[in-house]
C-alpha cells in the first residue's frame, strides 16, 4: 500500500495562497468548517499551513483590530505556530501514519516539491476501522 491510496488530490483540497488575505482565510475556514488549511505558493509548492490559532494570535496582537484590517493582512505575514510537515508521494506508509498522529492532514508533494494533495487523518482511521471490522468477522 502506498500514500496514493489515501490521497485527496489538489483539485479537491481547500487551500490558499500565502498572498491571500487574513479575511479570505477566515471566510474560507468558516465556510468549510476547517481549523487549518494548506498554503500553496504561485509555483505550486506547499509553503505551510495556516490555522485558526495563527489567525487568533495575529488578531490579539493588533490593537484596535476591525474586520477591515483583515483585508489588508496577507497570510505570508502571519507567523505559523504549527509547522505541518509534508511528505513525498513515495514516503513509506509508516512515516505517513506517524505524522498523521500529530497533524490532522499531511500535505503531499511530488518529486519536484509541487503540492499534489493531502492525506487526511480521517481517511487513515476509517481505513483502519474497516480493516479491523473485516478482520474480526
């Protein structure tokens, strides 16, 4: 089994550019009910993950913040407090699972470092559950 079995392809992933605004991130996360989204730069490379916590820390540190301010703040200017590690498509499944223990999703890149999708922890757990249920019959 390899990572491609669990891969949610880029075209199905909600992601943002580091040049997106804080407001765009807040709206996208609220709409999809996500607590974190991957950042993909103009060349298609994974450049990090922005989380609700990152946005909240930024809000906390802006005196007199109003929502209009969020339209001027770029995600690339917001410190990321969690560094989600990415993997290549040929990474061993054990290494993927090890990261999924700590990350709700694991970004996946090709051999040129181009973002190709994510593996969500949920799919791994659902697969394990089906495996254990079928094994117990």
